[in-house]
C-alpha cells in the first residue's frame, strides 16, 4: 500500500504531539463492492475492491496496559484500559472496545500503545468505514504485540466484534477485503470457505463511487430484518444458508413463503449467480456483460430486496445516461449512501461532470464522485518507510 495523505497527516501530528517519530504507521482501506450485495451473510459470493481511501494510525508501544488514542476526525482523545472490564457506550471507540473484548476471549496477548488516527473513508456511505477502522486497529495491535499477521483470522475476529459488541449483524465481506485487498484487482470471495481469488481489472476502465449525499445508520435501518428474513427461508428449506437453495426450489415453494421472504430469497439466489457470471465476464474481457449484470443487480436490490432509495435510483439512472458507463448499481447495505459505476477511462471527466450536474439539478443535493483505484489491504509501515 502506498503511504497516503491521511498517513502523512497522522505522522506529522504524532511528531508534533510527542516530539518523536512513531514506531509504526498502519493503514486499512474501505471498500466498494462491484457486485454481490447481501450475499455475504448468506454464505454466498461477492466481488469487492479495496479502495484508495483508508483509516491511518501512527502509533508506538507504551509500557502501560492501555490504549491512548486521539482522533483527528472527531477531535477526541480516549484512554481504554486493557485490564479493566469494559463498559459499552457510543461512537467510534466501541469498535476498539469490541476488538479488545474479542481478542481477550481468543487469548491474544495485548500490549499498550499510543497513537494518532485519521481517515478519509466517507462515514455512513456504504464504503465500509467501520471495517477499515477495525482492520487498522487489528494491525496496530498485531504490530506492537508482535503477533504473526493472519489477515483472514483478523477479518473474522473483527466481524465477530462488530456483531457481538457493536450490534450490527454484518457479514464478513467488508473485513475480508480490507484485510486481503490487492492493487489493481477485485477479490472473488466465497463467504463460506473464505477462499478468495484475485481477478485483475482491465486497465481501460475505472471504478467510480457515486456518493448521493445521503446517509444511513444500520442500527436504525432494516438491515437486521433483511438478514432475519433470509435466515427464515433457509430454515424452511432445512439448509445452513440461502447459498444452498436453487432458484427452482424457491419457485416451487413460493406459495409456502410470505411475499417478503420469497422476494428476499429471490434476490440473494440470483445475485450469487450474477457474481459468478461477472467473474467469467471479466476473464473474457466482456465489459458490456459486466455492466448488464450490475444493472440487473441494482433492479433486484430495488425491487426484491427493497434497500435502494430515490436518490440511489436517480444517481444510477444519471450514470447510465452519461458517456462511457458500462453499468451502475447501488452498493453497500443500502438505505442511502453510494452507488458504483464501471466507466471507460477515456470518458472519466465527461462522465463525472454530467452525473454531478444532472443529479444535483434533480435533487438539490451535492453528489460527490470518487474515481478510485484498487489498493492493498491492511498494511504496516515501520520507521524506515516513513517519508517525513
């Protein structure tokens, strides 16, 4: 991973605050999912990309058994004991507490550290700022505690911390791509086996994230309801997850399921197939087919899974009308946030200009578009790597 602007910012602040160079700088990326939405917690397939927007922490080990951390983004200092029983609260420190709790339960030895943190992953936009935070914290603990870095295990523990401590019943995709991302590649991930294959992106296209200027709060949304509905259908079929149900089985049992259960399962089962077809299309160099699959995914999320919004639908429509766009869809959990588009590189400037103009005129909101590169997963830099 390349040392980014947030990394340079926390290094500078650390030097100002402590009058010394930190021992480590850790960075973990957010993600955008090209296709495969709400399939991860159904043991299905996903195709995420680690983006060049990250959470960075400059840190050093300290003798005390505590974490002392200052967030530049929130202008907030915290101190958390590694020995005392932790109490639940609110805000970003809960992700750190959740990891401390889960690490202890897994008998991982924890050493204290002090640090300065900042990030440029938009919060609440469906770009996995929480996973970036969790993997940055995990990489920080691994660095000072001298653990062997095991990205899959750290991703799983991070997911468990978010499920059990924070209370969001998320799947493992976000943490896995933040841990395992590879530059210029998408990750074809089997969320049951956690086996992943890196698939090279064609050099002629760029991934554009379309921020609708709307936000959602998963704890206040119907995200957990969607998961419960999917699990109810899996239970009806007597299988572990919807991954194990075919579209023919679902159609035959339509009369025995509620309308909502059928629609939710219909999306997940066909979305898994779309991911598999998308991987094949990328290998074949058929970007038109990739675009078609992205559009079909969005319609399914809009109509069957019902997690899209008026703004997400509009920004997808604006994208499909702009030059050079192969396909677009909402991305993330939904209920607001971002969409993603696959765009021919030579049309990028015209694409961005037209989408922003048309969306802003139609909604009165201010869309932000991020032209992204696929980047490395959670990384650590030592003193010798710093460019001050």
